[in-house]
């Protein structure tokens, strides 16, 4: 059941990314950059870039969510700012945030 929930969350997140890209007129060379972030890092990225699309997830499901989003997203830069080790209990990482580095505020 947990994987179905994460699968559904990933599907909705990719749908939101595609809608946002259409709404803001992304060109073919405009791509989303994905980043795992804490609450403070999320706020800093939201202040620096516009638009951003954020999803909050439990730390134990975050790695699976990232993997599913990567598989579903066609045009994405998979350059993670922070590596996520599932063996460590890093509960401060709660967000997956997507932004376009070409679109600073």
C-alpha cells in the first residue's frame, strides 16, 4: 500500500511540473532541476527561483519518490544538490523541490 501511495504522489507531482512548465512557457531547453531540501533550504530556493514546485514527503519515502519522479519526468536534469542515503535517519530532509536555474527572481 505504501508504494501505491508514493506512486500516486509521484504521478501527481510530475503532472504539476508539466502543468507549471506549460503555464510559464518553458522552452525545449528549459528543464527542471530537482533538489532534496530541508524547510530552510526550501524557503531559500523559493526566494531565489520562480516558479518552484514542492512536495513534502516522509523521509523514509523520499528516496522512492525521487526515483519515481525521475523515471516519470522526461526532460529533467537529475543533478541532485544533496545525496540521500536511506540508511541514515536524516529527518530534516522533507521536501522534493523542482526549479529552473535559468529563472531566477
